[in-house]
């Protein structure tokens, strides 16, 4: 059994998507090192990762896999862990700098909501649905990968459902990034424009389908399709930053933060760390 096979076998409890990510990361490392990770020195790994990226957050992520592999084969990881400790502060400051630059480019929530209303008025219902869900609830791309149905199919627990009823739609989010921590999410939508728009999508069909077919799209296509249909091709993360910035200006900041924490499935501490563009960062002198 190869090193890759042994490593992936030890991670059989993770999702198929995570296993795929591990496999692709392993191949990248194996090709760069030109040998098994367990036969590589920590110095070699630290040198290689610098060629992968100059972004401290990305470097942090890249080091995860060699640390896991070396740990599995009882190899030293002290230098890699020391570097990750250094990266902890670097990535926080890098994130804060990025957030401030990004905040200067992002439009106001009003611009997005006006854009969304115009989509409805122009009967661009597919685009309207995407933008409405993102700017109202601050969800991720995967959350709006929905199967539209009626109450008879509400037990399809392998997918996200939009159950359309006479006066409301129940959004049951079974498949999303942080389900393991936050559980199944359920959101009831009573917006008349949304109900009108969602009823233009056939029952027992996916909102996102492969071009020219009725087949469900691949997960890897989600972010591209979503951003192609948003205001100025902004990402779902951009929309969430806009929501959080707007919440900070409200008299009900904490109430809104808790609402978005629930609908996105992200704890408030994480929201403040990575999506609150009003935060400042003091960079220590020793970095």
C-alpha cells in the first residue's frame, strides 16, 4: 500500500469531498517533493510551501496535510508546528488587511437589494432567487443548491430542499459546510415575490442543472454559476461581508449577528474574525 493510500484510508470517516481535497493536496505535495512525505525533511517541506503561496492563510492550509501525514508515520513535526504558530498571527493580520481593502470595493446593502428587486421586476426569476437568498440570509453557495419540491418529498435528506406550499416555502438545508456542528437548518420564507419566483421553477427539479440537461450540476461548478448571477459577479462571501457591515450600522447589531450566525451556520466569533470589515489589526513589531 502506498503512502497516499495509507493516509487516505486513515481519513475514511471524512466526507467524500474532503477525501477528494486531501487526495489532490497529497498529489501536489508528492509531485513537488518528488518523494513520499514521510521521507522528506521538515526543512524541505517548509521550503516547498513558500513556492506554493505567499499568502499566510493559504500557507497555513497547505501545511495541514504534511503535518497529518508525518504525524501518522511518527515523523517529527516540531518545525512545521512552529511555523504554523507564527502563521497564526500573520494570517489574522493578513485577513484584516484584506478585509479593509475589500470593504472599500463592496457596494452597500441597499444597492444589492435594489438590484435584487429590479431582477424581480424584470422577471429574471432565476437570478432573483439566487440574490434574494444570499442577501437576505447570508448563506453559502452550497446552501442554495436546492431541490424544489412539495411536501410529498420532504424526506429527501441527502439534499437541500425548498418545499413550496400555498403561502410559504420551507427551506431545509441538509447539506452544507458546517452541518456537523450546527445541524440541519430550517428557514420559512413568506415573501410574496420569492414565492412567485420559486413557483416558476418546476417541482421535483434542481434550481441548478447542468447546461442543456436536467442533471444536477457538479459541486465544483457552484461558485462560478452563483457569481455569474450576482451583482458585478460578487461572491457569496462578498454578500455576507456586506450584510455584516450593514448589521454593524444597525441599532440591532447583535440580534442581526445572531440571525446571520444561525442562517449561515457560523459562530459569531468566526463572523467577527473573517467577515467584519470594520475591524482593525495591530501588526506586532516582531512579524
